[in-house]
C-alpha cells in the first residue's frame, strides 16, 4: 500500500491519497479544490485516481471531489449514505467494505461534527489481512481534540450533535486498537477545533491517554456539557455556511483557468470607479504606510483565507495588489478554495507604479503599545479587540471592547463611535 498526506497550512487542512501498487488504483480522501497535486502524485507513482470521497460536507473550504469527477477518466465518487448530497455518488453505509488490490476500506459512520460524517478504516492486506493500518478520521478525532459540534444550528442542535459524538467515541473510536494511526482532515490552524495539536497525525492509544475530551466521553452528561461550552471556541467566519451548502449540493467545477491580466494604474482606477474592490495582500506594515484609497488589506500568510472570507463580499469584483508578482497564483488559489471568483486583474508594478503615476494614497496610522497606553489613559481612543474568544479570556486590556474579527462585519454598529478607534489583534 502507498500512502501520502497533503497538508495545507492556510486552511489547517489535510487530505490523503491511498494507492495500491498491484492494481494501480488509488483513493483520494477529502480533496481540496486545486486537485492537480493529487493527479501529479498519482502520476509519479504510476497510479490512477479511481475513487474520491469526502468525510462530510465541509464548512471551511470547497471540496475538490466535483473537480476530479469533471476531468478525463474520472474516479468513482463516494459519499455518506447519511448525507443529503446533491451530486452523483456511490452512497457509503456504516460497516461496508471495499477492496482494491491489497487495500481494504471499511466505512465507519462517525457523526458528531456533522450528522453525515464518515471515517475510513484502511487495511494494508499485504501486511496483515485483519489488522487495520490507519484511520482517515476526518473530523471525528483530531490531534488532541475533536471537531466542534456547533456549526449547524443553535443550542438544541448542538446538544444533539454532542450526544451523537459521545456515542461515536464510546462505540466506535474507543473500540479501535491502540496502535492504529489516525490521520485527521482538520489539523493545526483549522477553526473546526478549539485546541488542535501541532502534529499531523496521532494514534488511538495516544489520544486515549492524553486527549481530555475522550476521557469525558465516559460520562455522557459531562461530555455534552463541555461540548456546549462554546465561549472559548474560535469565532466562525461568515463564509463557512456558504461552503457547506455548496459542498453538499456539489461544487461547480472550475474548468480551464485563465490568468488574470496585469493592469496599469489607469485601468485599476477605472475598475474601482465602476465598483471593483481592491484587495491588498501585502503585510499590515506596508499597507499602513500607503495603499490605494478604499483598499482592503489581508496579508498573504497562514490566516489569509480566514480573513479574506470574512471581509470580502461574496460577489465582489476583486483587483489584487501584490507584494511580488510571484504571489499571484498563491493568492488566486487561496480565494478559489473558499468560493471566490477569479480576480479581475492585478496592479502591474505594485504600489511603486501607483505612486509614480501621481495618484492619491491613503495611510492607516499604526501606533506603539506605549502610545496606545497613553491615549487610553487620556480617554482619547476606544480600544477594539478583535481576537478569538480564548485569546480574550487569557488576557486583555482593561476597558477594551471585544468583538471578534469574524463577527465585526455584522456588528459594526456595536463599535463606540464617540472617539477614534484603535484596533488590536493577536499578531
């Protein structure tokens, strides 16, 4: 059996390729939207992508299953029999088993994170006929954590999901052998958990000894009570609901992509005059020093997708300002993975070209901690803290107003407007 993990830091996401050298068949599990990485890996190993499957309807990114199915020689698409899926697929029920060459797959229905969630127990028959080699756990079991059960409704629905999760742990996960390697879909950086460890895999035995949530599952009421304590979970970005709906219905394939054009300053100005939105992907220090009037800043980095999905309108015509032209396709894929259209273009020559064209520039003041403290003492500013709930709970400035960045677009009216606002975040 051949096995490869694909980790994507910006989404806190991992996907997997399981292949059989004997038959040349391979399974892709929880693929992201840019699927060429799987095709290339399979090609290098002499494998064919024969099967593709999602563990659940994801909230945090668009799946690549439909993209794979739209290509030449498409794989057979699998999906949970417990899910209301709007695309053609082979439904998988709990306990079903599949074989291709020396690879065996057993389907486990593991609800809790979502009702339709499945995990795949993988066997390497060449090594052992009846001892499983690994578990592709999706969000059923994470490194040091479980995926959150609160994404699909209010308190009562969260309670039901927590009860389902408790049953999943007691009857399915804890019954698996201690040696079993666990490879989750949600890894460090994902907001689908509140305390995901930094490693990319774990074992059942290690989690039994170190994961406090598994210990709580022995007492159902206590486990459910802890699951309902949502105050320290990361705030949910507003684009997540769109992701799940599209994933369950079936994501529209991207097809052949055409690179956005490099635009001169006069073209960018004309586009903004008709309503286009400028997304400046440079770091905050550079943006603060000078940017296009009306531009939105999301620095390219590990949290780019989360913040882009928080501040960009879903139907915006987007123009890019880049730190360097080589960043273009990285930014494009970050946006495509969370459902935004191809950008309409990018500023050729960057801010240097804009400045030398003698067009207006805005600046965002940035102040030191000492300066902030002085202004707070003088009651000259309102301090707006936009960090995550756990960060706020761990410590914050006295008198600060707390609204997470994810909630801010919908709660701007809650920001005091009687004086200038200073904004602080964790970085």
